[in-house]
């Protein structure tokens, strides 16, 4: 049975009188725990207050399809739950699962509230108000910050996909027109006017064009187009100017046209050349269509890599891949005035991490750097090995933070941005992910750049290669 002597050494109960400890013991139940025991579950009503006496407990949350350990209770006096003592709708924030045999103190939330009312009535009111206020503020701030980030990424992704998608739609429309023209030209080149042998020879001449070098000099191309237009006019081609433009752009000269004319031997020249030009157009459109669709595939791959939706939450992570996918997602934010400089060691070791969460860190840091430069400057992204860790730096040539701002930049609810320019709470989120979830560190430094005399603001993230649980 639990006794006052079990509770007195714990810092949690320092200041309680012997009588108060007796009341607490009378209200409590001792619960023995063994590895694998589940004491409470995420989302259930937090109607009990649990205090660790000895042993260890993992706090586990479900993220997507996986369970993630968010904290460990392994020091006597650490506690969880009991939120319904202050909030009628309070629920457990994680699942408590035993990993080391020991004992827990369990107090019903309703009884805990009564004890608090009797012992510390004023403090109980403060705790209740603080609980509601802090939860409301943090929930609103995080929701707004998440919506802003999501909206920014969605707008950027829509912009990036719109260009290749529009090009693909345009190319498909032009391909339909080109195929219609190809079928029309074939109707003028029936067996009665051109033999299969001549048709095969014409196809070989068309294939030769692929190896021709198109004129680079605009004046040279204009001269060649003029010469071809005149030649076609003399040979009775009514659409000579349009055909000459396409042929000149492909590198065709008068000698090639003479060979086609001799090959046809009196057969219609214009439909034959229209057929050649149409097939050249189709080839060009197919190349453009392939480039457009490949760009869309690359963007989808970048999104998949960024979100990590198809991967385990914790895994061996390639930091360079994460940084590159984040840059792809934020490409629309960079603009023409921002120069991106990469200093990424390609032989970086894989680290033990949560890649989706690290991508949130890179998003916050890069987005803040772009905001600081206001459309003009240099964004430097580096990653290197340092002892048993990997160091990532996001540096910008913006005006930098004032010392008093930098000193509080990672604090909860402290904003680094002016009114009307977002919540500015991303650095606190980044600090939690880096320090609490990955056992790393994050810092801010202002120093002169190695070249061009421009000062840099550097956000430096240090992550251990092997992370201890």
C-alpha cells in the first residue's frame, strides 16, 4: 500500500503538510504496472490523475497510420492526465504504455479538484483560467499558422503545376489540328499521284531534317526563309510563306527542296511539303508534351517527398532530399530577385529522424528567410557533417533580427513579424521539433558573408546522426 513516506521525497508534493499528504493518500490508489500495460488511451476522458512513483511509461500518439512516442515518463514525480479537474471536456493527449515495471499513483480527477478547492482555492481558479486561455490561444495560433503555411504551399503548387498543365492542354489541341492536317494532306497524295517507293523516299528526306542544324542567327534564318518563300512561289505553292517559315526553322535549305521536287516528278508539291511540315510539328509538340508531363510528375514526386505520406513517420532520412523537395515546394516564393546558393554535401550520412516534421522546419526557416529579403538577396542553404552530427544552415542577406528579438525568437507565443505579416510563431515550432523530437539544437547567428561584403542571418540546425530514445 502507498504511504505518505512514498510521496514526501517527491518534488511534486513539496510544501504539502502531513495532513494534506494523508488526504491525498486516502484519495489515491496504487497501481502496479508491467511492461506492455496500457494505463490510459489518447482521446479518452482524462478522468484520472497519474503520478509515477517508479518504473517508466511511454506517451504515444497516433500520427496517420503509425504510433509515435512523443515523451517518456521515467522520473518519479512526473505526472499525466487529470485534466477534467480543470476542464469538463479534457481528454488524454496521448496513450500511456508501460515500458519498465513500477508503480503509479492514481487519483480521480473529481477528487483532485476537491482537494485543490480545499487547499488552494485561489490557485485552482488561476489554473483553470490559465488552462483554458493557454489552450485557446495556442490552438488558434497553431491553426492559423498551419492554414497560412498550407495556403502558401497550395497556391505555390497550383502556380507551378498550372504552367506545364496549360502547356500540355495547348499541345494536345495543336496535335489534334496537326493530325487533321496530316490526314488532309494524305488525301492529295493517293496511290495515283505518288508511288509507295516515292513515299518511302520522301519519308527518308523528312528524317534527314532531324539531323539538320537550324540557323542560330535570326538574320540568317530570315534570309533562308525569304529564299525558300521565293522558291516555293516559283513552283506554284500557294501557302509558301507559312511552309517556308517552318522549313527554315528546321534548317532546310534550297537543295533539300530541289531533291523533294525531283523525287515527286510532277506529283503535287504543296501537299507533300505540308505533310513534311505537319509531321515536324507533331514531333515538336510531342517533345513539348513530354517535357510538360515530366514536369508535373517531378512536382508530384516533390510533394510526395515533402509530405512523406507514403513513408514511415520515423526512418533513416536523407536531409539533402528533404531540403531539395522543400525548395521545389517554395519555388514560387523565390522570384527572380533571390539567388539560391547550395552548399550541400552529397555524401551526408542518413540520420534517424521524422522527415515530415523536419520538412516543416525547413519550410519555416526558408519562408522566413525569403520574407526577410523582401524579394531581393541571396538564400544560402548548406549541409555538412560535423563530428557525429549533421549541420544544416539556412542563411539570408536580409536586414537581420535586432538582438532583443533574436534573444526571444524561439520562445512560445513570441512573434518575429510585424502586425499583418503572419503569426511569426514558426521558430517556436521549429525549436520543439529539432530539440524535443530529434535531440538536436537550433540557433541564430549574424555574421559577415565570405564574399560580396553582405552580412548574413544564419539559422543553424544541428541534428545527431544517431538519436538516443
